[in-house]
């Protein structure tokens, strides 16, 4: 019989993580320190025991993430792992079911994770929700017009100051599906782990205008063995307007004497090609995170930019029985109301509904691909898609 409980010592999960993720000796010491630091800064570890043996475990992060037009509590799952000899026993299923109950009790509306295998997590109710574009270029490929306005200055910081952190959180509350960042998240973003042997520096570049922060660029600077010059990874470009964005590109272009390659991560609606003199060396679209509604009840009151509508959805959720059944989703003046219903217009799993609510997909798209079943009473009601993008990893 399985027992699910919170782990009180990070050392308990390290052997599982070592085998599940094939951590090399050089990585194990750093992983030990990272686990201790994560727990110290508020992350929680949970596991499933059979008798005295720990069979599976995971780390739970407590985030505040923008969803539609609200900032809501989000549970981030990381480090999900199990013993090699425990596969197929049902321990992971038991753990995931209990993790959803844990997150519901904490008031976390949705759960997000970076999947090692989409099929695996889709089976438990998660669905796609975020993509980004990654563009690799030589810095001198950037062609930026003359400055639109004077007075924008850039300062490289190993760690963001209070003004920078405040700017980012305000930006994150208004754009995409970005998460709020506390001191903990910034420490994680700027810490160099001992196993990251290629990483030379991590930090942010603050862009200042009229005595106020107007933009923030996060970066990693890396160099592999045998390379003469490093690669500059711009993993966050948060800016007030196009003038600041152009100043960011101008800053990147000026790195041409120091940096061989720029690797820029952008949301799908941010166009870089007008500022390039030639095609990039590499341009890819990468699937990032998956999302799952933890509790439909907790979605009640969510603000979103959507027309008034009313829809009954018969939701299938085998892992979280409190979500299972018919729900009425009503939008009035941009506010979503969620309550138990009697009549369904659509039938779908919790994963498909999660993807639509997030804005990544639509009812029409998933009906066409047969992820959602349209019933006789359905009259075409839908939620508008939006650009989803989450820049945090966990």
C-alpha cells in the first residue's frame, strides 16, 4: 500500500533523481546543493513510499502566473522521478493524483510543467500551452535604424536591483503568461551551477529612460571547449515599447567583437526579421510547457478579453474527481463564471479544456482534431486564442 507525504530532507530524493536523470558524479554534488537551496527558498518535496522505500517524488513550486487577464496561483512541478525498479507499480499515478489534491488545497488554480515526454503527461491531464521561437544569428546581422528617441541607457547587472525586479513583475502581470519573480526566482535565474561547465556568466541588462526602468534583458553567456568566442543567450526581452526593443537589439549588435553567436528566445508574436540583413543561421519553434487545470471551481472569476457567451462542458478528469462532470462556463463583461451544470454542449478531457482556457488553442481547433466532442446543442461558442509564453524553467 502506498503512502504519500511531504519529504522533510532533500537528501531523500537525491538517489531517485540520480538514477532517473543519470546524474554524473560532477553533477550530484551540485544537485545536492541546488535541492537544499530550493527547499530553503520555499519549494516543497513530496514522495510516495511503499513500506520504508521511497518509490517516487517531485518538487512543487509556488508561482503567481498570468492567465488570460489575471495573475493566479500556479503550481509548478519539477524533478518528477521514480525508482527504476518501481516502474509500472502505479506509484507515479498515485503521486500525481495526490499532487493535484495538494495543489487544490493550496489554492493553485493551474499546474504547469516542462515535460520530458508529452504523451506521458497528456495521459494524466496536461496539455500543450506554450511555444517560443529561438533564433541564432551573428551579432553583425542585426540592422537597427537610428534611435527613435534619446536617453535610453543600458547597464549590465549580475543580479537585478529592486527597480528592475519591480519593472519585470509589472510587465509580467500584463503580458503573455509570464510568472512573477521573487528573490528566489531571480537567484535561480542567475546562479551558475557547478555542472554548467560551459556557463561563464548569467545576469540581466537594465535599460533606463527618464530615470525609470524601461526594459530588462536576461542572459546567459556560454563557451564550449574548443570555441574561441562565446554565445550570448538572450532569454528574456521585456520592454515598454519598440524604441526600447530597438535599443536592446542595438546593444546585442555591439557585442559583435566579443560574441560569436546570439541565441534569442522570443514569444511567437515578436517579429525579428525586419531587423535582420539576412536569414538567420538557425530559426526554430520550440514547444515549452504543458498546463493542467487543478480546480475548475478556482477558475471562477477569471478575467479575460472575450465576448459574452455561455457553454456547458462535460469534463472527463480521472485524476481529479472534483473536476469530473458537467460545468457551465459563462462569460459576462469579461469575467468567467464557473459552476456545476446540467446540460452539456461539448465533451472533453481536462487537458483539452486547459489548453483552451489558457488561450493556446480553441474549441473549434480541438473539435476539428477530435480532441473535443461537439454535442447536438453546441452552437459554435468559443474562446479567443492568445499568445502564451512562459520564460521560467523549473
